C-alpha cells in the first residue's frame, strides 16, 4: 500500500532507519576527521608587492617548458582552488606534463587597500609578476592563464601589453556581461554601485558570498547539506566536502575602488563588447590581443554562461584563436575527475604546439 506521494510506509520506515544509521556513524567519523588543509603541491614565494605574492610550484619532475605559465585567478575567492588537493589539482596536472607553473595570490585586502584601483591589480600586480618572470627567464613574453575575473584581468593586460604575453589561455572568463542567462550580471546592473561602495568602503566577503549562494539557493543552501548525510560514514569524502566548504567561505574582502570600477565598466557598461574600459587612463581594446588565445568555458556554468565566454572570438585581434568546451560547471572545471583528465592536457598540448 502506497501513500499519496508514492511511498509505502515500509519504505519510509526503512529510509528513516538508514538516515539514523548515517547520523550515528557520522558522530564517530567527525571525531576522526582531520583539520582539512588545502594545497597538494610544494611551492615557494618568489616575488611580492605588498599583500600580493607570486608563488612558483614545484612538481616531482623538472619542467620541460621553456616559457613559464603564470596563473591569474579571481579576486573574490582564494586561488588555491587550482591546487585544492592531490587528486583535484589543475596545477599538479600541468606540472606532471612539464609546465613551469606560477600562481599569483592577491592576498586579503584591508582598510588600507580601500583605494586600490584596477590599474593596481592589472598593471602593477599582474604586470609586476609578468615583468619578474620576463627578467628571471630572460624572455620578452611569458604565457598567461587567466581564470574567471582573473581572465578578464589577463585580457586587459594583454590588450595593454601585447608584446609581454606570448600565449594567452582564458578559462571560464566573462567577456559579454549582458548575455540573457547571466543572472549575476542582471543583478549587478540594478545596483547603485557608487552608493554601495561609498557606504561600505571595502566590500565585505560575506556580502559577496551571500550573493553567489543565492544564485542557486536550493542547491547551495539545502540540497548539498542534505546530501552530506550520505557521506557521514566516509571519512575521506567528508574531508573533501569540508575542504570545499572552507574554500567557499574563505573569501577576501574586495578593495572598494577596484570593485566600483569593475562593476561599472564590465558588468554595467559591458565594456569589452561596447568599449569604454579604461585602465589607468588607457583604453582597453581587445583587438590588440594579437597573441595566440585558447578560450576554455564550461557548458553548465551558472556564473559565466558559455555565451559570455564565446563572445571573445569576435573581439580579439588574434588570428590564432581556439575554443575548448568543457562538460561541467564553474567549479567542476577545477575539481571534477573529468577536469583532471582533460583540462591540464588540453592546455599543455595547446602550449606545446606553440612552443617554437
């Protein structure tokens, strides 16, 4: 006999018993769970400007690539997502294939950074790291991998300094901020950014996190925690879950002026498409991005819809433009098993074909 929702009393009773068993096992598992840490790969700091540091990652083999690869991540989350753990590390995958990998860490802005502008992040910090590598390797140009907002920064830098970037890889990078299915961009267009920043100064990380979580409230507020019950008796799976939660909520505040400029010029004015982006008084024109470009996007990305990234094809000046469509979401492109197989290999092969 089944109830109005198609479940028999016996099935419901069995499900309740299963949940109770998981919860009991969870009490034991939680005592065994270690303090989760991030980072699977040895690294060393090689350059610093204030709170911003450049790290070189050391793999188990000596790099065979002659040109270093600099990773520029977004400001809104910590860059250790690219090296989260041993079996979820884009960095490790690149190192295993012989790439020489560096990651720029933007640090945690505080009140003293309130007036940092996009020029500081793009020309001073990203540009400073590029110039350091150019000097160390005695090269005119280096390879750059820009991820999400860090990809937008990399595009700006490449447009302003095309002779310093040899090959450019963009990954889940927003370009057209006014595509119809970009809920985040639609929200930001309705914000009085000047009043927002003038009132808050730096934008608190909690405000940013709340915004991203409410883009998928059922999935991110309810479903994932209900699903957590199923792994309470699995120490490794629970540690992986907690490691991801730690990354999600380990977000820096946003420097007020840089946030103001990015929100107004990119989200509201759609400056890559319409023009009008100015970095330190210099206009950004993607037609000046004339080096080889590999653009990687995720098919189920709710933060950067594929159409937003695909718009890059019609804007760059490069005659060597390639796209890679990844079956997954904005986070899956870093941590899924598919990503570990496909993404580092695609980047490495693309760079290797242009190594001469």
